[in-house]
């Protein structure tokens, strides 16, 4: 059966259309014509002409241009969403062929993570990975706001809780281990809270999320997850600052266990509300679902998973031995 030239992927007309689509995709991903030109290594005018030709070919407006912002029309959004998988698959095919030719994993690995988790858990694992795979460059982005895997070119991201995106694979990395804690001196003055309701009479320290909302505290009550709204005396937007404020006796707070484990072990902080501590939260390792995973991503996932599992196993044995002694 004959294929119309406009739809034949091997035809000259389709090749020209594909080049225009690539320019359009670059503009959307980069958020501007200028940055798209840099990414494609062409003049800004060439990108603008490609997008204009694509609009003329389709007979619709894709990108209304204003002096302040760039947005997509309904048709532009439709084209972008349908072209994304195809562009991504072509990139994956190029990577696969390149890996077969070049041998050991190489290229740049772009890693996203929440700020404090990235600093305390992921960063210490990177030197050993770099030593094992010297041809892989690392581009680490620490940001509490979740990024877009395609638009931000993220290969792997670490975050609290699973991703809701069906195009993203989520693997449990380690327990979240949320811990309400305070200094011994603070508890001597204000008493030990026995239930979440007791927090009303305490100097709670809250954390503001990247979206501007105040983070609710989570508890496990009779098998159900309970989200508790606090009335904080102090508010910060960083877990490290939150841990420091608690350590200085300014109040009581709920923190991830990896931030305060050492201070809980040496007694400078005390666990509170252990009977209702969250038991099923977790940090997740997330990456885009794809047919052929690049070797640099595969070896990094294996490296991090093995290192974290070993660390968790060691901590588990320590806790078991301490419980036996007591």
C-alpha cells in the first residue's frame, strides 16, 4: 500500500517536518526560543522559522508569542504530548547504539533529589560511584519541588513517596522513619506528649513546603494514617534548619530519621510519640519508564540500591543488638 509522502517517515517532506517538530519541542522544553537555539546549536531566527513553518503546515497556532511569556495553545499541547514519547525513544535508540560501540558506561547522569536527603544520603554515595565509573559525569540538582523528568532531563530522582506519573517507575529505597523529637531539657520544662492532641500545648516547629503550604505531621493511629495540623510557633523551609532549631531547644518537631539518628543515639534528642510513629512511609527512587534503560542509569540505580540496603541492614542489626542488651 502506498504511503502519502507527508506521512512516510522516509520521505523528504517528512524529514523537513521532523526538523521543525524538533525545534518546536526544544522551545517548549527550554521555555524560550533563545535557550532552544543554544540547545540545538543554531541561530534563534532559525528556530523561529522552523516553528512558523510547522504552524503553516498544520494550519494552526502552536505557540502564541508575547514579550513576557511563552505558552502553548490547545493544539500545541496536543502535539507536544504526542511527540514526547517518540523523541524520547529516538534518544534512547541513539544511546543504546552508542553504548554498544563505546563499551563501559559513559555520558552525563542528571540526578534530582530533595535537598536534605540529597545532602545526607545520596551525596556520600557519589565518590565511590565516580571511582567505579570514571567516564560518567554527574549533574546533581537538589530541589524540594518535584521536577519534570523530560523537560528537566532528569535521569533519576529521589523523593518522599511514590510518583503519581504512570510513565515513571518507582522503587522503594528506604523507610521514611518520621520521628517527633525534642531535647531532654525542653521535655523537662514542657512534659512528654503522649498523644498527637497533646501537641497543642507544645512549642511546635513547622516546615513550609516548596508550594508554600505548611507541612502536616503524620501519625499511624489504629492502622490508619492520620495527618495532624499543628499551630507552630516557628516555621522554617528547610529540614536542616528544623533539626538545628530542635537541637537548640526551641521546640518540638517531626523530622526524617536520617537527619536526627545520631543525636537520638547519643541522647541529645529524645523520641516522642513512638506508639503512633509512621511505619509505612518511604523514600523512593524514581526514573522514567523506558524500553532501553541507558547503562549509566542502570549502574547508578544498582550502586545506590546496594549501598542503601547495606546501610539499612547494618542499622537494623545495631538496633536489634541494642534491644537485646536492654
